[in-house]
C-alpha cells in the first residue's frame, strides 16, 4: 500500500510538472482566402520605374479584405515583390525582397501614391 501511495504521488508530481511548464498557445486561425478577383484591364504604368503588384486578399481581424492591384515603385532598386500566400494552415503576408533585405508592406501607406518606395529600414 505504501508503494502504491508513492507511485501515485510520483505520477501526480510528473503530471503537475508537465502541465505547469508546458506551453499553452491561444490564437485565432483564419482559413484560406477566397480566390483572387479577375482583373480584365490593367491601368497604364505611371512611369518606367513602376512595377505592377497583382491584387490579393489579406486578413483584417477574422475576415479577408481585397487589396486592389496597383502600380508602385519598389522600396529600393532591384527589390522584387513576393506575393502573399496561404499554405493551407497559415497566411504569409507579401513583402519586398532583394539585395538590401526584406521590406514588409505596410497597409497604412496604401493611399499614398509612393506606397513602399524608400521605406526600407
């Protein structure tokens, strides 16, 4: 009986330690975005240094919002746009990438005609 009590106590300590030091994660999962909208006409480029970014869905809270395609100048010469993607489980935001590093797109500048231009680090 004494051995049973020790074994039970030992098991209880192990269970408590596992629960007390285990990781707990809480988050909101959002499913895959809707299919991209079809754009029939792309407006004319405002200049030779501008590149086209296709429209895409991005999460805002628990829903997706459509970001219209647009012409923009990259944050620095040689940067290329890596479009956002969803791998079936997680959403990965689009960003600019090149030899001067990665530049995240900040939606607070979406109404600015220069958008990401020279916003690197």
